């Protein structure tokens, strides 16, 4: 006997993804006013100020370090400029013990959680106090104490890792989740689909947070996919999804709060697509004038997320022009002073190259280190800092606290 249900059809009428358009969740106007019908998230004064101070610090850090790279003091840098609300708003909605797996433009998340300017500078210059012992290129931060997984360069690798880590959190039963940041360009990687499917099938408490900033380096989103952005892909994995204005701090904060509730209480993955814009170049090695216009950039500068949130704070009497000026001066001075200290610190001792690759240093690594040491001693003039590297100082023998 053949049974007919409401979901059956009897003619080959194909469906198109273009028939579905996902709306964008917004709370604030650019002037900082609540939009009609929008509910104000429960955000108190102290937390709102903490968020804004992290946004300011991110902007100042980016400006100073990009200038330092142009001066030849730093080899490489990537800015968060234009995406501060997406990154910091999402981070502020989490429990501080939730894991964050970042792509490479989320320094604002670390600033919000308390990563110091000193810690940033030590990593950027790869000096003796760098948690990564100088092994990573700049902007590849990590902090075990702040639950921020160390960044790796290959695009998208953190996405399936987040699914696996979140599954472990589910088994641990401590009520925590993982949030993984990535761009719409990374969503074109196979790792994106593997991670989404794994999380959905195993019901892992992970928030997939896509920063759709319009460009994958120089490739505009219009050339990356044919559908309605990244959000509709959630349907293929049976996952809940929300598209949010990524330049609207309150909207991002509220969206991530709800996503976390679903992830932790229901043990279900969630996808958030934050529509934003990368105001800066992709990196210090990129020149965006080759693929986008100044007019386009100016349109998005008028949607500056830092300014929008400042307008709202000012309307609540939680921030003032005087505080703005004072805080900017303090941050600029702090960043510059810390930079000068960090770039003068020596690099990690040479032996740190092999000290924690394995639980115990292998004979092969010992042999390689002996060969390297002999080579440096034979040609000391070619290695100005070679003698220093061979003699680790007491404070660099164990520099893992806070590292990831």
C-alpha cells in the first residue's frame, strides 16, 4: 500500500536555494539607537565598558603594530579593524572558560579576556618570553589560561578541531562549549564541511562563527559561492542558524548568548554568520586597492562598529568624550612603551628548539642540536646572538605558564 504524506509531491518540481533568503538580525542603528521592535540585551554597565575598552585597545594595537611593520620593526601583522564587534561581542557572550578557536584576526577576543599588551608583544617579536618560544610567525597567539587555542596558519583546520574539542566538553559534562571563528573564505575549505557534519551528527556543543567580511584575501564573496551566503549551509546539516549584523555589538552579543544556550543546554551545534567588512588590508603583505575601491571602503567606514557602540554607550551615560580621549592616550603610550621593551628582549635559548617537541628529547634531536651548536661555535660571526642562545637564562627554562 502506498502512503501519501504532506511532504510528498508527485511532479518533479525542483527546489532552489535562491528561493530562501535568510534575514539579518539587528538591534542598533548606526547612530546607536535601538531599532523599532528590538529588545535591549541584558548588558550591565561594567560589562559594556569592558567590551568597549577591549574594542578601543584592539583598534590602537592594530594601528601601532601596522605602523611598526611598515617601519621594518615587525615582519608581519594582521588587523581586526572593522570586525571588532563581531569578535569581541561574541567573546563577551561566552563563559570565560569556554574554548575559543580563532582563525587569525581575533586578537580582540584575547584582549577582552585579559591578555596583556606585554603578552601580545612577546609573541609578535618571538622573544624569550613568548609562550610559543618564537616558533610561530606573528599574530599566532595562544593562551591556555584564557582558553584560547594557539592559532595555526593552514586555513580552516580549527573548524573540525572545534567539533572534536566540543564533543570532549560534552562528555566531560561541565556545561561548557567551544566557539570557532573563521571567515567566509575558510568556509570554502573541506574542513568546514567535515567539522559541521561531525558536530551535527555527534551533537557537539560548538558555535560555528563565520565572519563574512566580504573578501577572501582579494576574492570577493560574489565569486566565492552562488547561494545566499554561508548561513543556508546549516540546513544541510540539520543545524540551527542565525545571520547577524556583525557591526552591531548588541546584536552579536545577544545572538551568541542564545547560541551558547542552545549549545550547552541542548548539546547541539549552531551556526552564526556575522555580516561585516574588513576595513584594513588582508594582512601587512596585501594591498586592497588592487581589488576594491576607496568608495566602497568609505561606505563601510560609515558603519564603523566601534563608533556605533560608542554612540550607544554615550546615550546610556556610560562613556564620555573625556574618557575617550584619556583612554586613547593611555593605550597608545602603553602599546608603544611595551613594544620598545619587547623588541629589545633576546630570542628564546637555542635549546628550546627541542625541549618540548616530545615528552623526552630523542637521540636524533640531541644529535641535531649538537651539530647545530658546533656549527654556531665554529662560525660565531655569522650568528651575532649565537653565544647568548647557547646559554639559557633561568627565567626562560620554563616559560609555559599561560601558553597553549
